[in-house]
């Protein structure tokens, strides 16, 4: 009952849960009918009609619900022979007329539910089951290579894994998967031990109480084989939805058979209460840790905040989604550390189908260093649910291992959740993803290179955070020696003005530092090389730092170099 995967799944509306509920209803009706027959009462017509209705609901939910016909047939055959007073031995003669009446009642209930569907398909598609149309829908899932014995154990492993996994799929190893492996192993061990001892807690293999779930589970396995051979998306436990209850029953039978005999009556009673308490605590934890976050409220930005957002820097994808902004909470990290990328999304086109978000980390040469695929908002508010407005989300991105300190780019892209998994394109470039942030990643074992010494030394500071230690000037190439006194949170640009003898500007070489100042660590030296125009007629070179967003110059201070209007003279032509 406190399986986290199915508690979470039950909190949403899915055909898997509808199928699990309807097939559980079928088994419940069968069990009630068997109990009535054992008590000498009739397996009533109303009950078999209800059985047909419930089976019809299961069938319309998912085609593989056809497997419920196996336990229904076995139970009806058993009940048609088990006519008599309570405790009497079943008669060997089959009550054919009774069986026919039950069959007609079942078909009546089944036809009431499924009849309109069959008629519609027959009229619309020329086939009551719409076989050809279903084939077209399923064709993207066809297995590209045949299933072999070598990868068959992997199928079993994934089935067990996804039976107990909170995510239900995806290959993520969680503590819940280990619980699933342990319970599956103990359950199988318990059933095998009980078979070897010749007894089961359900009074033997021929007991109808064992045959009903066993036949349903067996039929599910048989029906699963063709799907497994034909289609690749078939290794998840949700395909066993009709047998969910049967699997839970087998787990209970196996654990009871394995541990029930080890306990004295009083200990078993105490153990039962302990198990009940543990189940209640586990269910409460699942509710707190998984269900409540699944219903967390997604807030749209207010109209006033939306109007205040800058129009520049937005990225539009051809799936109707626009990235309004993406801001990392820091830009300097060590390898292995995690940065939170805060993003604003907006739907600008028709409501998008369910999409995966791809978060990729590349180096400056475009080589991929890491990649992760996630669902926005933790899968609680998918893109096919987005309304108009701006939404805020955040994604933790772990920095890859690097051999040397370097700048890396974070890229965001989208592709479809459902086959054929169409990749969204950035408009108008047509790229599969867009660079949304640049970060500095420090290598763990990367020693800082020794400081370089300029030919011409200086002592100038800008805003008490960046120092100019000197420069080299050779053949029209100027090299500036910067040092970061403390980290800054933005990228400043350098203005370099060439002045004549009258102080008039006759040339310039403005522009940002190639290695942006926002990535500089404290006490880090940075060499900035620039090409200058022809120096003929130039009497002095002045420079400074400024904020390119505001145009404001940084305050310049020096005890040795002349400064005017926060511009320091670094070179002047001698007499």
C-alpha cells in the first residue's frame, strides 16, 4: 500500500491506475462470487453483469486488460462445479446451463460498456478494433533490433526496478529500488520454500484463492511476451497494470510463507502491529516527501514584474516556448560543484505537447562535457499544462571534471516526450540548443601559473577591486597586466583612447576583456592583449574601465600615473 511509485501514480489521473483499479475490481467481484458459492448461495446474475461492466471498463482503458478473461473463465468453471452445501465436496459434473447463463450475463455487461466503441470503430475505420490505426500509433515504438537472451535479464531487472521506483522508469538508482529488489527476492524465496514444503498460506496450489491471482499474473506474462518481442518501450512495470494486485498478493504470500512460521503466536501478533505501524509511518513519509511536492503550486509572475523584464536576450524555440532569462546563482565554481540555474519561461504559441528539457555543459570549443534530461518543475507541471504568462523554475547543474581551469557554457534545448521525440529548434538560427550562461570551472589539481612581469610597471586601482600592474607596447600591440583584488559581479569593458598633442582623440581600441572580469578570482592575474591603430601623431594613450550597461566609468586611483576623468595616462611620447 505504501509503494511510493504507485502512491504517486494514484495521485494523478492515468490509464495505468484506471486499469489497476478496474482489474482489482474484477478480482474483488470474483472473490465475492466464490465466497457466495462456498456458502451455498448463487453466483448471481447481477454479479456476473457487474463483472462484465467492470471488465469492459478495464478493456476500454487498455487493450491488455483482455487478460482478465483468464481468471474470470477459471473462476466460473470452478464455481459451476462447486455447487452444493457449505463444506460439501464439489460435484464433478459441470453445470453447463448455469455456466451459459453466467456467460450471457457477463457478455451483456461487457457489451453495454464496449459496444458503442466497437460500433464506432467499425463505422469509422471498417474494423471494430481499429487494428490498422493502432498499428500506426505504435509503429514509432517498434524494437529496432530483436530481443536476445543476452538482454533478457536486463528486462527482468528493469521490471523489478520500476515496480518500486518513485520515478517509475529512467534508470535512476534510488533507495526505493533496493527495497524493491529485496522484497522481490524474499517473496520469490518464500514461495519457493513453501512449494518445497508442500504448503502455502492459501491452502495449496489448487485453491481458487491462489488460482485467481496466479492465472491473471500468468496471462499477463504471456500477453507481455509479444509486446516485448515487437516493441522497445516495454520494459517498465506499468505494462503489468492488470496484474498489480496479483503482484502485491504474491509478495504477501511469499513473505508470510517465509517468515510466518518463524514467529510464535504472540510474537506474530506483536510483529503484525509493528508492521502496521511501520506501514503507517512509511505511508506518511511518502505523502510528505512525494505526494505533497507533486501538488506544489506553480506561481506565474505578476503583470508588473513581467513588464519590468528586459526584452533583450530572450531565446525562442519553434515549439512555442520562449526563454525569458537564465541566471546562475554564481559564475565561479570548482569541478563537481553544483550551480542553480534560475530561468523564466513563457509560452508564446499554441500549448506545447509534453517536452523534455536538455541541460548541456560544453567547453568554449563546443565539446560536450555533460548532459542531463529533466522535466520542468520536477515533472509536476509539464509544458502541456502551461498557460499564458511567465513561469519561474530552477535547475541544479553539476560542473564536470576538467583537467584545467576553463570557461564552460550551459545550453538549454527541448525535445518531445512522445515518439518520434522531435527536437525543437532555436528561432531563427535553427540550432538544437542555445547558450544561456557562461561559467568558470576550476580544476582540482590545476596550479595557478606564475605571475608575468610587465615591461612597464604601474600601480592603478579601479573601484578598489581591479588593479592595473603595468603594460607592454611592442609593434602596435598593447598588453595590459590586470589583477583582481576581489571578485566582481559583472563584466567591465576597457576604453583605450589615443590622443594627439592637443588632447584630441585620434583613435581608440575599446572593448570588453576577452576573459570577462566577472570570472576573475581574487588575486588572479589576467593578461589582456589588444591591437592599436597607427601611433603616428599620437602623443598619449589613456585608458580606464567602464560598465557597458550604464556607460559609467570606474573610479581610478594612482599615486604615480596622471588621471583625468577616471582615465589614466599609461604612455606618452617623449620630447
